[in-house]
C-alpha cells in the first residue's frame, strides 16, 4: 500500500457521489491509499475523460473511501507525494529502516506487471505497522509546514507545530496548563525561515538528524509504555527528550519535561509503570544476563547489514538435536557479536526456523556471575540456580556468552579445586539440553578451548571473516541514521566510502568494519562539537560582562556610586545583547545541521596515523614541486640523489605507487662526509615537517647473529619479549617516516634476510605475531662500500672542474647526463661481493654520492656559518663573515677522503672556540655587530666590532628617544686571539689540516 497526500484541487473534481468533506481535513490535504488494479467499466473520478486504472482509498479518521483515477492523475499524485512527503525517506531505505531493521512493506500491484524487486532488507522490526495513521498524517503535515517555511528538511519545530493540533497532545497540554495556540505562535514567530527551499536532487524532502532522533525516542517510549503503536503522545515525548533541538528547548521553556510528559501519557493511556513491565520466569538468570531479544523488540540494537550466510549457519547449528552449540571465531572487530544481535532481530521478526521462533536469546555475563562470590560454595550455588532455571526453560532459551574462552577456569577460586563454568556446561551441552552460542578470537580459541578436547568437541566452529570494503560501506550506510541522530549532523555518502577505503589502507592492526565505524563516529563527534561551539561574538560579550562586573564591584567598594550606576547601565545593555545573541545562535544551531564529508574523515585518519591523506592543498603542491630546491638548502650537491628521492615522494603523494610496497627503497653509496645521512634528515624535515620523523637504525649494532631479535623483538620465552623490536615498534607508532639504515654493510647477513620482505611487500611480523605495515615509509640504506672506487674514478675523470658556484658541480651535471659505465660496473662488482642478488634486486635505485668539489665545500662553509650566525642572533649579536674567512675555511677543510666532517672540525677550532672566549670575557656584548675575517698577517681569524650604517642607526635612535647621541663606536678595535701553530690544530680530533 502506498499512502499519499494530495492537494484539494485534485479531489475537488470528484463527482457528487464522493462527498467533499471526505476529501478534506484540517490541513487542507487528504491521506489516500493507492492500489493499482484493472478497471474495465469505470472512468476517472477526477477528469471523467480517461479510463480509471488506479483505485484511490481516501483515509480520514480511520475511515476509508475509494475513488478511481487514470494513469495521468496517478502519476500526478505519486510525483506530488515524492516532492512534499517525508514518508518516502522515513519508510523506504531511510531513517526508520536503518534504525530498527526492515523497511516498511509497500505493495504496488500493476496489471500484468511483475513485482518489483525490493531493496536488500536488514533484520529488524517492520515500523510502518507501528506508526498509527494519525502519526503518519501528522508527519505529512509537518513536511508541508517545512515547505511553507521555505526549508529543505523537516525539523522538530515543524512536527511540534502540527502535533499541538492532535487531540491526544491537546489533552496533555491542557493538563499541564499550556496553550497549544501559544506554542504554534511562538514557532511561527521564531522558527528559522528561508525565502526558497532548494530542491533536492531526488525530489524528496529530507529529514533532519534531530527529528530522526526524536522519532527513535518516540518508538522506544511506546515500547516502554507497553503499547504496540507510535502515536502523537509518544512523538511529543520524543521531541522533549531531544533537548538540543528547537522543539526540545521550547518544551523545556514551558516546563514540559520528559518525566512530566511520560506521567501524563501513562495517565491518559490508562496504564501505570508496573503494567509496562512483566514479571520474569528466570529471575536468577536475569541478575547476570541481558535479554537480547527484548532489546531487539524495543529497537535498541543497531541494524545488521549482510552476514546472512553466517546467520543461517548459526541457525542451522542451533536446530541440531545434540551438540547444538556454535562458536563464532574471528578477529576482533569483524562483527561476531553483531551477528548474534542480527539473529535476535530475526527471531523477533519471525524470520528463523520454527524451533527458534519463540525463544529468548540471553547473553550471560560471566564476570557478573563470578563477582562478589567471597566464600567457597557461593559461586557454585549461583551457577546451580542459573542452570536450574535454564533446564526448566530449555525449550525457550538460547544462551550467548561473549568472549566464551572466559568460562575456562572461571570460578575455581584461585586453584582450590572448585569446578569452573566450562565443566558445569559440558554435560548439558553434550545432551542438547543447553543451546549455547560462543564468540571468541582465533588466538584465544586455540589457547583455551582447543586445549580442552572435551570442551572443543561440544562446539561447532563458525568462522567469521573480515568484510570487504564494499560490504563495509553498506554496513556504514545502515548505521547512518543512528549516527546522525546521536551526533545531530548529516553524514554524506562520500564520508562512508572514504572511511572504509582509508581505514583499510592506512589503519593497520585492526579490522573492518570496526575501524571504519570508529572513523565515522569520531569525525561526526568532531564536527558536532565544532558546529555547536559558541561563536566569538558571544565569548567576547561574556568577557566584557565579567570585566564590567569587576569594575562595578570595585567602584562600589570605593563608594563611587555614580560610577557604579553608570557601569550597571552598561552591564544591563551588554546582558540584554548577550541574551539576544545567545537566543539567535541557539535557534540557528537547532534549525541547521553540520555535514560530515570525506575531508573530515581524512583529517581524522591523518590525526590518528600521522599520514597526510587529505586532499593536497595548493601550498602542499607547491612544496612538492619545489622539493629539490628546499633539499638543496641543507644538502649541497648530489643532484641525482635529491632528484630521485623527490620523484619518489611525488609519486606517493599523487597516489601512483603500490599500496603494498614502501614509498621507495634507496641504497646510498659514497665516501664518508658527502651528505648521505644529512639527506635523510633533510627529507624528514622537508616532507614530514619534523626532523624527528626519522627512524634511524645504526646497523653497526647488529653485527652478531642474535642481534636480529632486537629489530623485530624477542620470541616468546626469551628476555625482552614484552619490549618489542627497535624497528617494528618505532614504525608501528610512527608509520609515516623515513627509515635510515645507516652503514648497512656492517650488519650480520641474517639481518638482510629479515629486510627482504620489508623491501618487497612492505610488511614485517614482529616477535608478538603482529604485522607491521611499512607501506608509508621511505627506506634509505647508506653504505661506504666501493668508496675507493668512487673516489678513484672521480679524481681520474677527464675534465674534472671545481664547479660553477651554484652548489651543483659541473662534474655532477655530467654524471646526470650519463655516468661512466666503468664507475657503475666497478661499484656493482663490490656490491655483488658483499650482498646477495635477491637483496640487491629489491632495491629500487642505487645512488652514487661522489666526492665533494672545492666549490661545494665553499657552499657548505657558508651554510654552516649561517647556522652559527643564527645561534648568535638569539643573543642579540649580529655576526657576519667576510669572504676571506669562507675561502680560508674551504681551503683548510678540503680533504676529499673525509668530506664535510673535517670542515665541521675546522669551524669549531677556528671560529667557535675563540668566539666563546670573547663572549665569556664580556668583550662582545648584546647588541653588537661582529665581523669575522681572515687576517693573512696574523694567519688567523679576527673578530671586529663593526659600526652600524646610517640606515640601521636611524631606527635605533628613534627607539632611544631623547637619550642623546649614541656613544662613539669601537670600530676598528680588533679582537684577535694569539697566533696558533698550524701543525696540531686538530687536537687529536682527526687528521691534521693541510697547511696553507
């Protein structure tokens, strides 16, 4: 049956045999029921010109009258129904389906037409039969009210506006001394209006999350009152319980609280609290359990989407004559408990075999059964009482124990020889006297259940696998209205798709659909909190009021009464403004709902995992496109290595890499001090925003065979098992990072075997059996192998030039055009002699770092001196360096076999040590400008106090005010340290510097 509302102009053309008053009621619309069937001798009652093909039953006050209409007017009626009725979204694939299970059944019988296939149904309650005709009529009028108000969705104020015309609601309002006319007038004056409601894509009017929540509470209230229908009085109670809505806030102002309304509903319904509750036949069992079938009957369980195969297997095992005890085995979060709840919903709806139709499904809480049993025999007495009740009602009970492995050993009293629950359950389970459903994980089943062969043979395992991403999306859609009603937000379909896909790819160690539901839940909670936070205007007014109150108290305490009176007037005005702003903000919040999109879900994933999965902003795109330039600010030269690493990161962020492999695996080769480790640190800072986003493993610590356990964690039974592995634990906590395997050639060969699966599949199993995901890591292994080959080829290469001054040597540019085959072949020969072929074959690219040129050394000197100047800047000392000191340091620090590390020592000896003495002696004070240059006569670095320029002096004089002219600068007053001997400057920290 399709119930429709049509405008009076259509029904006004009904012939005189159809009284006009039947087609009318208060709202000016009529509720009709359409049943399409063959009409051979009738003409359309509306136009009188076309053959009637559809019979329309007009519904008013429970009475039905029938009219016949043609196909044209039938299409008009159904089109009008879709445009203004909320019943489509409520009763077909919308709110009430997903709240309570099955969609309401609608029959449409067409002549000669095959019945249309219904949408997949979930297990639950048929709601359309529970909502009374009057309630449906009120919902329809609420939709029309929303259209009149220019709104695109039906909200709580529209329902309340129409509810007050109901006879049942009027009796309740009269008993509580509230005028329904006043309520309607307040809504008409203060409810949010829009000039024109935008049309929805599908032509249907939407239902707000607040109204969904109110209707859910109305259904639950009707069940609690022991009534089989949902009427206007229940809907009023549901509106009052949604306190953050317009209607809930208005009812609270009139004193219509949920307890007061419930009392009046019970009074007029002719029932009391006691009649709503029926005495139980199993009082002892009820103490330690909950009735899942009762929760399903009351609509308090989430809908169960899919899992029909597992549910049918569950019912088959329960229908067996003996050993009818299934146990659901699956990983945490795959939906084992939900399958049992789905079975309870089917039992309520009757969609189960006859042997299960009238049974109760009871969940036994083992912890409650054991808790509080202090003395020996007390626990056994409880179990006996429960088992006696189960035996007395064995034909009407199915027992469910979640985490069923807990029955093994439960109640033994610390090993005093008492029986545990498992041994008590064994005899009745074997005889078929106890229908027991268990649920546990595979690891716990193997650890506890399989060890007891007698207990294992009494169970029939039912494996529950992880649902696919597509199935998870369907499950999330089924939970849409529960989540929207709870969080008071609207969740877009793209958010469900993003939650399923992103959780499957980036959240490891957990299982669908649990992790996807958590994502949606947290994203909705975050959006609700942000949308309901008080605006800055209200916060500012509250701050001003608090300040005025303090000033008023101070003025009164000083007996400045005139001042206190003036402040009081200002305070009154501010408080009035605050009340108006708060009321306006509350109306706006209660009449609009925030939306949760895929962007919010991606932000939650990024927050949980540290992986930037949100859409790339323009700033991020620019950063990725200019990555080489940013890396060259820290790493001088090595253009090939920087280019290869940058390309790998860009591929990953563009979504062009395999989701199962690491971002890239590089092997950096070259002599010491050429920038291999520094490039890894720079990459962590530039790409991941933090230099600490690097997992550095010094492979020289893994030279022994047994050191492999330190990487992945010790196996069970060994010392350090609980600590985890140094590599696996750090990656598990920070999956989006750079992994630096420094000096990998020093590790034991067994370490390479562990790294094979990391390089190839992006996964590694630690000592506890957990699978660690390396798919979002960039792995860099460094090595000094073949350094002599690289340096020899570099020195002997024809046309080797110092460089062009841009940080990348000309020799480096030639290497980009085509590296000599002799160098590559020589390097690979050394690598093959140390690493096995399967290891080298899993490395994406082997990058050769050549020795630094003189020009690159100058650039490194400038870079490190800039870092030193930045440190002195924090002490308000401006330190500048003359080009002469740069040239001298580059000349003294140039040792190709030691790279830039020798340069670091030279700067420390020549610049930092004497500068520290000058600072401690007080000869260099805050605000000074120091110029450091190389004095050829002294053969040493010289620090000079440099005068400020006129442009620099003017702001300083303006800031000093009238303090008079500045004192004479100490320009030209040189600070020198004693001449040093060149031969022993290294102080044992490396090879002696080259004399100049």
